[in-house]
C-alpha cells in the first residue's frame, strides 16, 4: 500500500457546502470532550444526527404514535402514511426506483443476511458464491454460514497492492458455477470505490445474482440503483444521519417475488390456515411483526436533509477533504496509508498506521484532544491479514467535517509520537 500520496490538497469550501453553518444543525457537535471541542471523524461507523431528524422522531411519538397497517383510526392512518412515505423517499434517493422494492430491516447486516438465507435456499452443493478480500464481516459471515449449511463453495476476488480489486482476474473467478456475486460498493477500510456496473455485467453474463453492500456509498454519493445493474442493495440509516435500528434492502421486485420470507408472523401474510399459509405482497412479506415505525419515519427527515444538500455536493466535499487528508497525513512522513492514492477512486475514508504506535494507543491519545477516530480491525479481519496488519486507525469524513479537522488529526498524531518518546520525523 502507498505510504505517501501525490495528490494535491483540496479546499472543502469549493464543494458548495457551508460547513460552519451545517455544524449548527448537529447538536452533539457543540459538546466538549475532555474539555475540548468535539472533532468527530468516525463517520464510517455511524454519523451524527441533525436536529430535523431528532425533532421528527420526537414528533412522531408525541403526535402520531400507533401501529401501522392495522388500524383504521386516525393515528393508525397517520402512522401508516408516514411509514410508507419513507419507502417512497428511499426509492427517490436511489434514482426513482419502484418503492415496492424497498424492504425495511434493522440494519445493512440484516439486509445482507436476508438475501443470503432466502436466496441462498436456491443454491446447492458445488454452486459458487463470489466475494472479495475487502468485505466487511456482514458480507462474509452470512455466506460462510450458507456454505456450511448447503455445501456452497466461496471464492474471494483478491485485491492489488494499491487497494483496488484485481479485475484483470475477474474471469478466473466468475464462471458457470457462480450463482451469487456479493461485494461492497465502497470499502469501509480502504475507501476503494468498486466498479459495480462492470462486475454486475460479468456476473449477469453467467446468470448470477448480484448483491451490493452500499453501507459506505449510499450515504456519501449519488447512487442510482438502475445504473449499478445489481439485483440487491443493502445500506443503513444510521450511517446517513438517520436513527439506529433501520436498514434497507432494495431488491428488484421480481427478485423479491422469487424469495421466501426470512421471518414468519403478523403482517407478512395474506391468509393463515391451520394447514397452510400464503404470503403478503412484496415488500410486506419480508417485514414481519411491528416494525421500527418511529425510526423509519424519522429516517425520512435525514433523507430529505441530504437531498437538500445535494448528493453531488456531498460527494464533492468528501472527495476534496479526502485529497487534503491524504496529502496532509502523507506529509508527516511516518504513516502507512492504505487504499488507492487517487481520491477520485475512493470514498471519504483514510486508514493508516504509525509503525511505532499501536492504533489503539493512537485513538486513546487523540481522544484526549477531543478527536474521535476508529481503531481496530473494522470488522474486516481477512482484509487486515491481507494488509499484514493486526489493526489500523481510520478517519472517516462527512458533511460537517473540514480541513481544520484534518489539521487537528495531524497535530494529534504528532503529539502521540511525542507522548511515546518517538521522533516526529522519519529517520534518514
């Protein structure tokens, strides 16, 4: 992986987002941590929440709280209308797709599990599922469980040393036995933006179904489901200013029709007899029981907030900030930077290591300066082994971050070196 970046720093102000004004929309960013202003750059784990989303959540409980799809009284009708409106908001965000393809889950992990367990029932021993070396555990473990249960063979497309998938070898891994290809749109460690349409086309050419983990893409850039060419797309609300406990599986409605539901119970049925059951229409046949109504309703406020900013502007802001971070951190001279050196090829994630300071120690020292980053294996242990790293440190950006946050991170990394008695410049 590259140790230094040759890219030029960008100016986040040029992206069109007024960061200082935006920060006032996020109450938690006014908080002090260890007596210092909070610098939150752990957005790949979860994002902070704007006031409009928090107010929408409270408003639902104060004014419209009722169960959905069941009652005919006013509160029930209001709750149902608001819940279903969010389904339409999600469909609009994904490029104006059919809302019947929007299935609400608890998170992206559950969405990926739903496909693995339901569509996976169609697979037999000897069939192959293609994954990659850069996957999050959420897109590894469900398929491993499937392989143990049904004798399915798992294959993993390798990455190159620059953090990109080795697409030159794609034909070696996709063949007549390939039934499912499941991979991340944007790596949560490397930041690599994968060419979904290219991989999907190769998969569909052999009749395979394509599943995409969009947890790190949908919140950060324009995502047109139809243009991706995949069959299923999974992502989470909490990574895009929404509440925790809400995920989305978007599936082509005709694909969802071919699947069996994962859970059985109320609301996912059409008729129940003592000796037989028929399922409800999609997407409702996958939403058994009382859903996370209030948080789904509040998620709509987060989507609209992002749409008001403009997803192109969000992407431009993160691209420029990432370019600045790669140059600023690379300029320290002692860090190992992971992932593609070109900010055009990566999302707003910068993962790094100081060879002399453990990532957990880095995170602890930075926390004393009010800087929140992630340290560990990032739920991607196979990728850590590929990188020959036990753990890494990761800074990940969002709309309320600025170059000043990157500068503070760089100074904090220098302080960590000083704290442990190491030189702040590389040995010659």
